């Protein structure tokens, strides 16, 4: 079994989701008492997070330092457990010269949307992710139209996301999203482009199919890591 590398802590409540999904995949594919071989590096997110609004130019260098430290531990593949930081990953990836598979949240989610025949998707994420346009480009490159929520809804999503990232999961969030998402009937699927949002949005309160980049990343990495064992 190959070792799956996770750079997490970004934020810590959603990093659990990766650990859970990968071990459930190990049980599904391998059975018995198998669990996924995971190398988790949980960083201190505060120095990076504080730069999102007025210091983005400093983030790539900070992320590169963390990734270089992590890759020195020799995982067999790499997952960045944060959607927004894929913007910085795209900027520094060539210079990092990563020689192992990188399971990219944006590219994999866009491939899933294309595979399922989506023509139009609703993009949910941090306010930065929804407004910057970098995540939308992964879908637009495949001819998929991207809708972002209204300003008021973006503000509400960011507010809830911030609480989820602190570990505050209020059952009321489920009803808020159920009402909000029904305001966008003309989409084929909803993209959960923020790792905390699946803590409050699921198939029970979403009126449309969901594409969760966490699931896309974990499915691809599990196939890679367990492939030899399965065969």
C-alpha cells in the first residue's frame, strides 16, 4: 500500500473529513482490518489565513515552505486539504518540481462535473474563492458555466464557513443552506469548493447533486494508493 500525503490543518475540522474518507475507502476496497496508510502534516494555519484579504502576495512563499518540509517526509502522493490554497499551489507548483502525483481539488472536481454531464454549476466556497475566479476557471476550461451566489449569500456563506472552521457546527446551518440553495434552481450541480461546507451541506439539505472536491481527491488517491493491493 502506498502512503497518501495530506497537508492539513487548513482548517483542522475539515481535515478530519479526509482521514475519514480515506479510511472508509480502505474498508470498502480492502476489508478486514485495513486502514489507509496516511502521512498527515497539520500546519499552523493562522499565519497564512491572516493574509487572505490584504497579503495574498506573501502566501505562495509560506505555502511553498510548508510543502517542501512535507515532501521531505517522502509521501507517495500529495493532497492539499484546502481549496482556496490551490490558487497558491498553481503559482508555485512548477518551481517545486513535485515528482509524485498531486490530487488537485479544482481539476478533479471539474472532471467530475464534466463526467456527470453538468452544463452549469453553482460554486460555493470562501468569499475569496467565489469572487476571485481562480476556481471557476477549472470548470470554464471544460465548457461548464459557473454561477456564484449573490453578494448577500456570499456574505452568509463566509460567516458560516468561519464558524465551521472553528469547530462550531450549529444544526441551524443545515436549514439556512437548504433555503439558500433553492434560490438557484437553474444549475445542474453544486460545487462545495470549501472543505468546511460539507460539514453543513449534504444530500439531505441540497436540492441539487453535490460535487465535493474532498471526495474527488480521496477517491483518486485511494485508487492510486490501494491499486496494487486491489489487483
